[in-house]
């Protein structure tokens, strides 16, 4: 079965074509600057030079048409016909309370995604654009929605509710939803395989730390708490997001700096976190480099980042009454050995014992980087959200046969 995975942003389409019989990636790419007369399409096929094209691409439907044309092109293609695409897996950011798992897309599902636009106004509309475009160009294929929020729908009410008047939840569904669910679900499954234990017997803490960052407590294979909230702003310190702050800071800063709500929201989402503290960069590689070069603000940013991560890990160990393994994943988690070291060095009370040599010289693929004596295993597992979406898509399509 060939499955096309689509992840649509407001002006982009990220795609990956899988042969799910072997879980091989046949082709992948990115369409950028949709809506421009100088849109860029980068198309990659295994063992071939990348195909880069600049063209006018005014909307997602036109962009997907370009992608499909490349997939069947004599030089750049990997298919004889688009009819070979049996299913399309769509990443959808916010499913609200409507979806606790991936679903086959029909008119009711499209309507429910639209109803959740208020919860993710920057993400759900382009996700819907991708769904409409793909259903138009690939009407023969099955279409599946895989939600970032679905994995976290197993959280108990005492974990997902805020201590606000109940009417705000009843009327507007104000609650913690969590994000990165597809990634947390994928790495938890990989962790169970690596540890050679049933997922249903494990207590895991998954740290998905990239430019956006979230931690999830996973007990018996289910999310029981997560650090991002109603929006991706809550929780850990991130590349440009502030994470948890005193909410009274918002009106205070608005009054003192004469900022509008839009301006203070932009400040918290785009000008805070690593870039806000360091004044140097939102890129952890530059923060680490600055730290080694003696940049005090870069070091402070790194200290704050790892301190907050440790606090969250500690809280989740308490919430589950223990932890078997801590997982690092995503761009920072997989590549920043110093972040892993600084985070783990103050987790000795849990029995964490990091193997510094393994941590510093990490081979490719899922790895255990704690010592054999460590009571809590520390893992580095590369995430693969696209593969997870493809697997979910295949599972749902086959279950309907």
C-alpha cells in the first residue's frame, strides 16, 4: 500500500510518500511560499539529486497538483500513476474533544475540524485546505485525519482542567489539550521495543524538544499529563515561546509598555524563550556554542531551559508514582548532548545515571544512553511523525476492508 502523508501550513505543504509494505520512503518534499509567484518546490527521491523548482503557486490545490505531477514525472517520479496512491494521511493540529483517535475523513469529520478552528486558528484552516485539495486531486484514495491532540484525550479531568470558573469549560471548552501527540505516541512505542517490554507495563516521560517543546507523562501506553495546554504556549521554555509565566504579567506589561493584545501575544510566542533571554538566537546550537564561548546570557538561557525541563520531569515522575524511562526526541532532544547532560545531572534522586560517553558520541537510531546500573533508563529516540501518520492511515484503511 502506498500512502501519501500531507502536512499543510498556511503557506506550505510538507509531503512524504511511503510504500507501507516495507515502510520505505519513496519521495518527500516541501512546497514553500504558497500564494506567491515565486513559490519554491523542493522534491527529493532516494538516491537522486533533489529537484528544486520556482513557480507561481497560488493555493494549496495548485501546490498539490504540482507535487502529484512530480511523483509521476518520468525523471523525478516514483509512480506510474497517481491511482497508485491508496490513501492519504493528513496531519491535523487540533481535534479538540471531538477526536480521541485518528479517523477516516468524511463530511462530518470536515465539519468537526472546522468547528475547532477557534482553538487553532493558525493551523486548522491550512490543514483543511490540504484535505480539500487532496480529496479533489485524489478522489479514489481513502483520506485519514491524524490529530496532534488525539493522543492526549486519555488525560483525566483533574489533569486537563484549569482552576477557572467551570462555565468557561462548559461554554468554550477552555482546557488543556496538549500537542506533539503523534510524536509522543511514536517514541513511546519505540521505547517499548528498545526496552523489550510491553508498552502497557511502562511509565515513560517523553521530552519532545525542538523549537517547540513539550513533555508528556505516558502510563500504560496512554498520555496522563502533558505540558502544553489549550495552546502550544504553555509549559516548557522554547525557542521563541516563553512557556509558563504568571498570567498577571500580561496585563502588567500591556499597561507599562502600552502594548495591544496582539503585540503582547506576539511577544510571548515569537520573541521570548531562548531568543528572549539570550538575545542571541532561538537555535539551541548557537546557544550551546555561545555558552562554550563564555556568553553569560546564552549560559543563563541554557540553565533556565534545562532547569524547567528537569522540574517537569520531576513533576511527572510524581504524578505517575515513578518512571521507568525518560525519552529525548525531536531536534534538540536528539542532537544537543549538553541539554541532555544538564537535564539529567540533577535527576540522581530518581536513580538516573547518564553514560557520558554514550551521550556525547551518539550513534544513529534509538539508543539507551544511561548506564546499566541506572534505575531509570534514559533514551534518545529519533521521532518520525510522518511514519506514525502513515501507520495510522494504513491501520484505519485496512480495518475498513
